[in-house]
């Protein structure tokens, strides 16, 4: 390891790195010499771990220096190059305390400020904002911290003067810095921040911790202090609940592209096809109340699309309630403002005091409060304000009037109060979710985002305790494992769901039947039918009253071609639902697949009675009659069936079967006519020639079993291909 590190150090030709590596070599050589001389050193293991840690850190610093030199056009290198060289965490701490102290005093003054006082307040706000931007960039490109840096960072975190919003931004900057280069002290600061009383600070820290622990999992095994700190927190039930929740939220956000595509191409278009809904400047709104106010009957505007639209509304609501990022597709178009060129602004907690939106909060009426308390992430709230402010005064006034006119003054006041009440006590889950949305937007939309390692990349392992050894202790908490496993199951992460369900160690007892069901379901969705059958069978043995298990057991047995078993299961299903068309049809298929055509016929009569328009069932009935020797009955059924077809009907397979029946009955001309009709119908399908030939060859085998000479069918095939009249 040291030899490889030496090669890296030689490449960058840095005196400080050379000296540090030489000290490491000397220490290691001394330790090895003592070992060879038989000297027992109780600290040798600890010393070895320290050397490994130092090697990791030095390697990171060398690679960082190479990056700064070789990729000088990247945002990281440019930021480092133009960073003030005299800037330190001491200076940042002093500046933040100064600005925050003054602003606290000015904000405590009455709202009706004198013009001089107003100017002073705005000036300090501007300087404070510049300091925060500088702080963020400084931390992002900062080198590995010394102990004094960690101590100063802790003072910033614990300061009673510095705003919590500033501390939240500080935590985000440290997180971004760690994603660029591992630093044990910065990581320990995030652990400290999790224990901070501000939810905004603590939730940002735990999101960062989860991302970083995943990124550096293998390395962290070599850092006992980090492992010890993590182990301590894993004994805290609240931390365990938080880590499970954030794990689920991050994994859900990795589906945002899929959800956004569904919103754009499915949900929103379907909703807008209905006259029951209309698009407004701020989304989709039901128009019944609006029409009623104008004296119109809302039923005039309802149409057949309403039911589909309502289903899509419900689907969107369900996604939103579960925590999906349904607004990404809307707000992605609002990130082109100069505001978002500044890296720190993607992580800045939204505040009406922020200089960039200060003008928005002047004389905007009730709409300001409505947007302030709306459930958007910080980045999207800034987008709304910037978009509105970019409009001219007339357009801005029209927009405000339009939005306010969509509800009465009382309704608007009521909604604002409801939002205030709901958000008066911020919930950890809402804060962490909003922050994850901010992160997702940054790693997807920031102009330089391709230069960053994206924690939401699809190729990364699923965020699950079973995928990371560091989180193995989390599996002891079954009350948290089950909801995560069910979430993975709902969202298509079937392997991870199975792994989590199995950690619950389901026992062969009725109480655990549901878990066996879910494991079977995940195996079925994954295509492992044998395993699915095994787990469904166990679930059925434990809880034979479950119709759901029985239905899936029958389905899988059929897919595995265990038709006799499938038939028995469908019999049980039909005992409780004798008129169920699906079960009846599948039992018929079981008989047909096992060549038990005699048993299939009475069931087919019942099925066609229940579903008289079903062409496929009538085809099966006629075919079974043919295969059981009832040729005349088969011919009669096929003639009756095909007489119902018009010129636009296309059932080539039915025509092929009818032709076979005519051939067995000795009606050669009718057989030829049916075959020719099928041939022309196949022409409308892809690979028509090969498809017709394949179907004909398969049919010829059956005809041979029914006593038709092979040469006769071959000549009939040629006659159809030539198209004789």
C-alpha cells in the first residue's frame, strides 16, 4: 500500500506529502523491526490502524491536488483557485457572529423601520448573504481539517448568536465537501449536528450521514472512532427510526425521473382531457365550484374522461402522500435564473428575509403567505418567487388576482391558517424529504452537475440495510424493517424486499402467513416462479382461508405447467366463486393443456353462456369438439362463429382452426377458403409469411393425428400461397 502511495506522491512532487509519507514509512519499519525481534507491543494493532487511516487521508489529499492541477477548468478547481487565501474558519465564525448579532437586533425592531434603519438592515442582510456564499465555497473545497478546525466548526454549531439557517447551510457545505474528499473530523461534525436541537440542522445531518456512510462504507471499517460513534447512535431508537425513514425517502427520490415521466406523459395529459379539471398558473384545479358560482350546471361539462381523470388525480395524490417528488417536472424549468448559478443557493433554507426574494414580499397580499407555507422544498419556493418577480408589474398583478379569484377571501384565509397550523410544529419527515428534494435538484439541474458524484445515480446499490454491512445492526429492529420491506415491494425493488422479509425469520405459524405471501409475491414479480410456488404453498398451509394466496398459487402453478395442481387450486377458487369467468377459463386451459378435452367441453358451454361475445372461448369449444371426434358439431360451431364476422374482423387463428375442421370433415373447398382468408388476415401483422407458415406447420401435426395425410396439407399450403381461385 505504501509503495502505491509513493508512486502517487512522486507524481505530484509535493514536499509536505513527501515528508508525511517518509514519517509513515519510518514508523511502520520500526514497528516491523520490533515484531521481528519478538517485542510484544500492545499498541501495535492500534498503531497499524492509525497508519492505514493516514495512508487513506494522504491518498485523498494527493488525488485532490492532482485534480486541482489536471482539471483546472472544473468548478471545484476554479472555486479553489479564487478562494481568499486568508480565509479561515476563525474568520468565518467571527463574521457570522457579527452579522447575525446585528441582524438579530435589527429584526427585533418594529416593522415600520425608518429609511436609514431599513437601509442598514438591507446592507447587513446583503453582507450576511455574501458571507454565507463564501463560507459554503470555502468549506466545499477545504482540505482535511486539523483539530483546531473541528473545534471552531463545533463553536459555529453551538453558537447562540448564529442563525439556525446558517448552521443548516454549514452542514450542507460540510456534506458536499465530504463527498469530494473523506475527512474523519468533518464526518464526526455531522454526527454532532444530528444531536443539535434544530430539526433543520439535525435532519440535514442525517441525510448527509446516510449518503456518506454508503459512499465510504469500506473505508470506514478502518476508522474505529467513526464506527464507535455510529454504533452508539444505533442504540438510540430515534436515530434508528430516522435512518430508516431517510433511507426510504432517498430511495424514493431515485425514482423521480420515472415519476416525472409518468406525470408528463400519463397523469397530467389524462387529467386535462377531462372537462372536470382545468390548468391554472399553479397547477390543476377542479372547476365545479367555479362553474357553480357562474350559475352553470357542472354536469354539463362532465364526460367519459372524468372517471379516468379522477383516477389519475387519486394516483398523483397517493404518490404525494407517500413522499414522491411530484413537483420535479414542474420546477425543473424554473432553475435557469442567475440565482441558481450560485452553488450555495441550492441549499439555502427559504426565508422572506433573503435578499434575492426581498422585493417579492413587498405588497403581494395574501398570496405571499399561501406560497410561504406551501409544502414545497426550499429550492422550489425560491423558484416561485423569482418567477413571479420576473414578470412585469401588470402581469404580476394579473397573476395574483387570478390566483386569489379561484377562492373566496374567507377560503384563502382559512387555507393559510390551516397551513400555518400544520407547519407550526415542523415534522422531521417533512424537513428531511424537502432537503432530499433540494439535493436531487442540485445533482440533476445545477449547471455543473455532471462534475459531481450523484448519490441518486441509478447504478448505485439500493439504500437498504442488507446492502451495507455498516447498517447490519439496523436489522434487529423488526418494527422498522417491515415498513421498509413493504415499501421496496411496492416500488419494484423485489430482491431487497425479499432480503429484508427474510431477516424477519418468519415461522411456520398463521401469524407469519402474510410474510410468506409477500416473499412469494416478490419472487413471482422477479420471475423466480419455483421460489414463488414454494413460499405461496407455505403461506397456504398456514392460512388456507386466504383467497389471495390461493389465486396466486394457482396462477404460478399454471405458469410452471403444473396443470393438474393448478386445476385443483382453481377448483377451490370456483367453490367460493362458481361464476368467476377468469377462474373458469383458466381451469378450462388446464384441461386443454393436459389433453382432457372431454372434461373441458361442459365447462366451455358454461363459459360461453356467461360470456357470449367471447370469440376465443367459442373457438376453444369448437376445437375441443373436433379433437374429441365430434367433427360435425365442430363444423357447425365454426360456421356459426365465422358467419358473425364482418369484413373488418380479423381472427386469423380462428380461421385456421375452422379450416382444419373443414378438412377433417372432407370439405376441401371450404378448408381452402378458410386458409386463404387466414393468410390474407396474417398479412396485416409483422412477419406475416413466417407467422402463417409456423401456424400451418403446427396445425398440420394435429391434422396428422386426426388422420389427414401430410402430403394433402402440404399441397393445400402451396395452393394458398399461390392463391388459386
